[in-house]
C-alpha cells in the first residue's frame, strides 16, 4: 500500500557532487594561482626593458612594486565583493584584468607611465581580485585540512615564476619584450578566466561526509564567524597582520637583492648567481605547502615561532657564509619561510575569525604584503648603500625577527571565541 503517513521524508544528505567537485575547484584554484604567480618572473623583463627604452633599473622595478601594492588593496575590495556576489564574478574579473593589463603592456612604447598603469595598476588589481578567491573558497571546501589546502593553492602562486620565467625568456629572445607581453597576456586570459568560472562556495552548512572536527582543533578555532568590523575591533587581527608584515619584510628583502648578495657573499659570477636565484625560488613555492602542512600537524602559532627563529638565525649567520652551496641553501630556507607565511596565514585567519567572511577579513590582511613589499627592499637597499656591505642590514633584520618570536607566543583566540 502507498504510505499514508504525514511524515516528511528525511532531509537529503549533501549531494555527492559538491564533494567530488571540491577537488576540481581545488585544481582550478591552483591553476589560477600559477597564472597569477607569473608576476614573480618580473625580473626577466627588467634588462630587456632597460636596454630597449633606456629606463633605469629603479624605474623598471617600480612596475613590480606597483603591481604588488595594488594586489594587497585589491584583495581587500575583492574579498568584500566576493561576500556580496560570490567568488565566480570576482575571479572572472580578476583574470580578465590581469590578462588585459599584461597584454596592454605590449604598447609600452607610449612611455613608462603606460607600463605603470597597465602592468602595474590594471594587472595588479586583477592579481588582487584573483588571488583572494581560491584562498577564501578552499578553506570552506576543506575544513578538515585548512592549512594544507590553502598552502597548496598559494603554492601555485610560488610556482608561477618557475613556469613563466623560462618561457618569457625564450619569447623575449625570439619576438622581443613587448610582443612577449602580448602573448603572455592572452595566455593568462586563457588560463585564469575558465578556471575562475569554476569558483563557487559550498552549500551553507556543508562539511565532508562523516567528518567531525577533533576536540583539539575545536579549541584552536573561533566559535563564531566574525564580520570584518568585529575582527578589526580585536587586537588579534592586528597581531596577525603584523606577523604577515614582518615575515614579508624579511623574505622579500632577500628576494629583492638575491643576485648581488650572492655575488658579494659567495663570490660567484652573474650567471652562477642567476642559477642560484632559480633554485632558491623553489623554496618559495615549496614552503607554502610544507609549512601549511606543518601548521595542521602542530598549530599556526608554533609554526610561526619556528619560521621566525630559523630566519633570525640565518640572517645573523649570512655574513659569515661564503660557500655558494651554503649561501644558496640558507636562502632556500629563508624563502621557504617567506612562502610559508602565505601558506599558513589564511588558515590562521580562518581559525581565529571563521571562514564565512574570510574574503574581506584576510583580503584586508594582505595589505601587509603591500607594505612589507615596500619596506623590506627599501631597508636592505638603503643600508647596503650606506655601509657598502650587507652585514649591517642582515643583522638588523635578524634582531627584528628575534624580537618578533614573542608575537606568535602571546597571540591567542579572541576572548569572545573561547568556550
């Protein structure tokens, strides 16, 4: 007989499709970040632009600084937009602006301001919109491995330069630097726009089937989802901002001076220094995954303590290192820690303030990247010019990092979140 009861059928379990799709979304996010991470290959354009147009190294390098500065602030606005309209439109806009900015840079024969506006401003805004999306989306799809998944995602950003640098170098030698911008801009569009179209949040309340957060993890996570305004009223948000800022300052100061520093400390040739830069840059990508994984095993606070302590020791020892192998190995570890900050901080932020408003809360935190990218290189370059050696600058950074170890030791969950 047909069932005559008035009972409602049991609510359906979350469909299997989202569980399967989360891996596709993760792959799309990684591919997006590889395309966006190509910005770290900017150095391959420096010499060709200087030779072709007679611009100074500082003028050309400013393009990269503008792009990263715009990235940090655009990530904040992209995060707010993401919360209101969803991740797909933000990702599509970011991919389109980044590809368009790089493509339009192919018309930089119009002058240096054109290069700043296209690659720097338009491309940088696209980077910020695009960068925040996979980070904000994947912490929601993978609550059981927040650190690892965001580390893998931003690890793609670190890999971008490894993929792009040799390709761009070949294109520059073959078709010229401006035409290379055109080709790469189209390539970035072809990668970032289709992958951006796959970005979506999981259904409200979704979690992996059968997964319950361990008691130890619950104690390390916020009991509610903060709004941006609520997060900014806590000192904890500012402490995390400062953690990221300090880590960026240290790592990017080395990135900005790698080749000449290698030549001074290890007495290698320009060609040898370039090879060392390429090998050390792998640490940037690897560290984003490794330290994020470590932060899942230990906790975010202890992970930052270890990263700061390692860097403090290495910065102090740098001036005494003269073997090319040892200098390269030390730099590899420093760049692992630099990348590790980006791999670990998204999960740190989600732990303290919840994943719901991650886009705006972590997006604003990325302004630490903007300011750190300006302060670190300027500090080490200025001290190098004054003292004619890197020793003083490296020891100052070592001292700052040593004091900075106290910060992750004292930061805790916002009081309102403790049970």
